[in-house]
């Protein structure tokens, strides 16, 4: 009987020891590899420049008793317009057809009154000093629709790079201010992303070129803005 009691006692000790280990936390293996919290800020950069290019939409609208008649008249006027633009110094690569359409005209009472044809051309002017003369040539050649200008810089990519550089510098400055306020030091960059910026507005100037052969073009200033979000480690 003693042998049985000893075996039972040993079994109980083993069970108690096993149960005692249940619920104990395991050693935090790899805890030192966890990423530290960082400082995330958004920085902005601005570069101002005077636009040196302009883009206009120049078009011709004609009418006819039939769709074919309206389109034929439009095509003839459009060829004259393209030739006039080339003669004014616009390179062929700086002209691109935007839209060609033919549609029926309707009177107030709902009756059809012939057809209208329209053809529009995107014209890129690389010398703003020539813009007035080019628009004058277009109006003389029969352009009765003019929209624009959309002003821009020929070296925009380089200016955007400068704005991004300034944005990163601004982010670091803001990060240093936050780190100083928190009593810590700013570490290395751990993440960075660029925030998209909306395009600038395109100003309309419909048919003004046809009414005034000396259209004043004031380039003003274009501001190129860059925005980045940067995360710094805490030193």
C-alpha cells in the first residue's frame, strides 16, 4: 500500500507543477526588434517663377445647309488657320487637333435650321512675346473661338525638384521643433512620401482675340508648391 501512496503523491506533484506553469507569460523574445515610435510631420516648399509658355485652344465654327457642306467649309477654313499659325512661327509639333464635330442646328420652335461644324486646335506658344501676334494671325485666318491661356514654365520639372527639396527641409525643421518640445533628439528619416498638388487654374478668354488683334498677355507669377510627409526616428 505504501508503494501505491508514493506513486499517487508523485503524480499529484507533477500535475501541480504543470498547472503552475499555465498562464505564465513567455519571455518577450524579439522585443528589442520592435520599431520605436517616430515623429511624423508634413513639410511644404514653394518656388515662384514667371511663366514663359502659353497654351491656347483655337477653333473654327462654320454653318451649312447640310452636314457635308458645313464640314467642307470648316475644313477649308481650318487649313487656312493652320497655315497662318505656321507662318506666325508656331511649330507643327506645337499644334494638336482637339475636337472635330458636326451637328444639326435647331430653331426656337424646334425646327432644324441647317448644320454646324467645329474644329479646335491646341496651340502651344513657347515665346510669350509672340503671343499677341500669333493670336492676331489666327483671328485674321478665320478663328472665331479662342480659349486660354494656360500659362506654364518650360523648366517646370526642375522647379518642382527645387520645391520638393525645400519641402523636405521644411519637414526637418518642423520635426526638430517637435523633438525639442518633447525633450528628445531627431533621428534618421524612416519614411517619406510626396503629397499630390492640384494643377493651376486655366483662365478663359473666349473670342477676345477675334475682337482685339493686340491681345495683352500678362504672365504674372506662377507658384509651384510641393508637399511631403516625412517620418523621423526618435534619436
